[in-house]
């Protein structure tokens, strides 16, 4: 697979080998603010406004694991920090900022395979519930010893988890008939 100095031929051959990819939203290529910080809905909005007041744009705000009650188990919203998650996410949308939640998921107790029914049902239900509140992106952050179990020993836990989140998000997005709802 050598283009022999012909860049156009290289690009054409590369697409034949790998296939085409979907275009991402232009906003995803913009400025992201991502740090481990226990935001509240108020401090997150202040962060966005601070960027704007200083003449900078912000396209995506990443909120680390403190958005939920337990940093690695479950998807119950930490209402002490985000008393009305849907309203917060809506306000960010109105400001033109996408929100990404960082997730360090623990496998469902008693499951050993990422395709166990209990794991699939739990992950699909909980991830789509938060997406339905207005979340734009999930960041499957396999971190330290926390990760989903792979469905196959030849598929790394990193790749399996990323694809699981991608599939669930894509399935959810395709299930929505009116994107404004």
C-alpha cells in the first residue's frame, strides 16, 4: 500500500480499503473544555459565560463523573449539583454549547459478558434516559480498573465499551422521529 508520491491515489486507495466515514457535526471539531471538576448547573453556566465574556467561544463542555450520585455506578443524577438536569442541558443548548458526560462504568453485578441481557438492558435504558434529557455525547472513559466486560476475549474492553456507547447513542438518535422533542 504505497502511493508512490501520488497523494490523490493514496486517498482514493485508502477510502477503498477503509470505507467512508460520516461527517461529524462541525461543533465537535471546535473548542472543548474538559477537566475533572465537580460542576453544578450554576458553575457550568458560569464557565460558559466566562469564556464568552473573555472573547472565546466554547463548543463542548465535558462534565466529569460528578454529574451522578456515585462516580462509577449507576446513572442517578446528583440533584445536589444538578437539581434539574433537563433544564440545565436545555440552557446549554440555547447557548449553543454541546454537553458531554464522562462515564466510568462499572459492569452490572453478576454479568461476565458485555452482551449479557442484564448488562445490555441496563446500559441501554440508563444511557438513553440521560440522552433523552438533552445530553449530546457520552465519553466512555475506561479508567483505572473500571470498564465494561468485553463480549469476546479477542475484543479489548476499551474497544468493546466504546462501540457499546456508540451503538446505544446511534440507536437512540435514530429512534427519535422529531429531533426537536
